[in-house]
């Protein structure tokens, strides 16, 4: 097979001689590669360039969509918590509240022995209401496994 000339490659690719020489350099080929290989690699290069070169409007649209999706994902992940994590937090808060409230009436009586009985009765009622909020059912959540 005879060696191709730049002019033949340029005519085959519909380029100027300078353009054909530039393409061959970019592809790392010489005219010895043959017209089929040069054409195949040139078409591959054109396809790669076409996929990388999008209109500015299309690029802005894709960037805006990506930002919107990232924002939505951040918003949703902040509002979402795994069920097991929610159970752990709820049970932990229940245990902490019950522990803190346990024997509060006795502690108050010891700290303030002269406390008026009506005030003490009101505090005991509030204490019992608070303890009811942290009912045993809440603490049983973690035992469902």
C-alpha cells in the first residue's frame, strides 16, 4: 500500500491541508495509518467534541437542574431520620426525663421542708403529669425488636 499524501487525507475528510495536518497531529497518526483508520478516529474525535460542546443555554439548564436536585436532596435529608435512630432518640429522651423526674417530690421536700402543703401538692400533681408524658409505652418502643 502506498503512503497517503496530506492532500488526499484533506480531500477525504473535507478539510484544508493545514486542517488535515492538525487533525493527524491531534490524533497522533500519520498518513501511514490509512484512510479508514484516520476517518474512524476523526469521527470519534468529532463525536467526543460534540458531546462535550453543548450550547450555553443547555449548559445553564443542566447546572440549574443539578443545583435544584442538590438543594432538594439536602432539604430532604435534613428532614428525614431513620426509624431506628428516631426510636433511639425517643427512648433515650424518655429514660433521661424519667430519671430526672424520679423522686423529684422527695428532693423538693428535703430541700424545702417548710414548703406549704398546697404548693407541694401542686408540684406533685405537675410531677405526676410529667411522668405520664414519659409513659411506659414510650420506653417500650426500643423493645419491639
